[in-house]
C-alpha cells in the first residue's frame, strides 16, 4: 500500500509542477520504493512476421522485465523446429513506417558473438545490454521510450538460415 501512496504522491506533484511528467521521472519516483513490482512485457515470437520474411517453423516466447532500477531482464524460449543455428537476439526500436529498426539492447552475450545454438529447445536468460544507436544515445532515453511506447519495440533472434531474423515478437 505504501508503494501506491508514493506513486499517487509523485503524480500529484508532477501534475502541480506545470510540466508534463515523463517516463524517466515516473520511473525515478517508483525506484524509491523497495516494494515496487517490475514492469513485465510478454510476446509470442513468430517467423511469419519477420522482415524480410523467413520460411522457418521456429517460434518462441519472450518475457521482458524492467526492474525498479531500470535494469532489463529477459527470458527467451525458442522452439527451434527448423533445426537452425541461432546466432543472437535483441530488442529493436521501430520508427513509424519502418519495417526494421536498430538494436537497442542485446539479449544474448557476449555482444556481437555468433552463439551457434542448435538445440531443439533454446532457453536464454540475459540482462539487456544497451548499445548506443541512431535512435537513442543513452540507455535512459531508450528506457523512457520503452516505458512510454512499448509497442514501438520488438524482440527478435537471428539464425544462419534467416540472418534478418528467425522469430520476432512485438511488445504490447
């Protein structure tokens, strides 16, 4: 109950301050609470929504969890039905009208390394690693946008057969 009292108080102060609240200020107000729950996004990952199109049968599920301090934790489970060599995965940002976007956070490590995962069931648990990109120069700016507009972001993993992406899922 203390958590919601702090959130309401923070929003009331923001509403009286004369400036519009932004995601960074709202997140900062909740960080003060040791009881604040994480923000969790779930998405189904499919090959039929990849760009360019991928004829793979592989699919998966991603859970993206944003902790109180802004850390991103991910759990990605891939059903590698296509017996592909899975290389790496990311969270991308998609601008209006674009089909693909730049990597914002790596969901596999080491960054830039081809993992060559060939198991039928692939389970990757990773803390997101921010990389500067054309859309965001800082992790804080990217996080603010993710919290404000999660549907502008997608998770995808790449394979040797589908280098553009073997499975993609948009955040809700």
